[in-house]
C-alpha cells in the first residue's frame, strides 16, 4: 500500500510546522508528503524547504483550498490519498490504524476516523450530531459534514470515479465531496480518535463566511440533478435541500436581502 499525504496551506507557517511534525511522527510513514502552498506570504516556502527537505513543496497563486487539494492529488503517485488540513495534526498511529483496517477489508476504498476537538487550545466534547459513523452513510452526510478531511484516506480510483473537489464552491467543498462519495461507496470508521482537530482561529472559513448552508444547498442541487442517486437517497436529499432552503430563506428575509430571498422562494417551488 502506497500512501500520499496532501496538505494544503495558506499563511499558516507555524501551524503547518506542527502538522508536518505530526506526519513525520507516524509509526507507519507515508510514501510521500506534498504541501500545496496557496499563495502564502508568511515565509511558508522558506520554512518547508529549510526544515522539511523531504517534503515536496508546490506553490500556486491563491485559488482556494479545493484547487490546492486537487493540485496535490495530481502531484502524487500513491494508491491511497490522505489529507491533512494545515491547522490540524495527526496522532502517531493514524496511518497505521487505517492501513490495518483497510487490509482487513480489502474491498473498502474510503476510511475515516474519530477526532479530538481542540478549540482555542482547550479540549471540548463535540455535540452528538457530530459523532462519526461507518457503512453506507449518505443520509448521515446530508445535514452537515459527517467526515473531516484530516481524517480521511481515499483510494485514488474513487477520484477517477466521482471527480475531485469542486473549485466553484468557496466553502463546504468537503460536504460536496462526501455526498458524491457516500452515494457510491460505504466507508470504514476507526472509532478511536486519530487526529487533533483545531478550531477557533480567525482564518477558518466558518468564521469568515456567513450562511454556510447556501453552499450545502448548491451541493445538494448538484447531486440531485446528477441522476445517480437511489430513490431513497434522492428523496432524502430533496427533503434536506428543502429544509435548508426554508431556513436560509428565513435568514435572508430577516436581513432584507430581497433578491436572494426571491431566488430561494423559486428554488423551493422547483422541488
């Protein structure tokens, strides 16, 4: 099994150092580690080249995390892709545990893990709705992101089948990918935490963008229109789209966003 690690980053030099150290501390080392720098101006390039010469470093002009991840996939050679956000870190057994689980389930093509949540440096317990599950989890992916990019291992053939991250989405690009994957593939779950998921800092998209559900609504429209869902999943996806659209319509109406409100009223009528 060959494992390529893809780490997108943008102006997170110190956090990226921590992420890379967690990769190099793996009890099962990956085949290769690729960093895609999405136009950083904080000395990330110097840090990586000086401190991590074994890491392959690529730089692009600022095009967003989806583009960076896609470029990373294209610059790797491993059969398996493991992603790590530059503000998160892996626990030492992460790759070993996933590799063992995949070896025991040779037909599996997707594996994720539980995670420890750290907010502003303090461990917190996530709400029950964020509990991870395995198997055929498409309907569990409809309300919110049921997997985290930093926990995932995906066989390269999955991307050939369902495509890469959607660069048109400024946020919730992982939600969109999970919908496409889980509509076609069951997933394995390592039930014990294998990463530290850090949050609370100002540069997270969830902190910068209001109304994240509008991007989830876009993803739902896309997969519904794709015509590849089972009848059960199609009905569940439409129901979730309508639920999210009604909630979002209420929000934009209260904010006096007339044109946006009209758009969502028409969207609801179409379904």
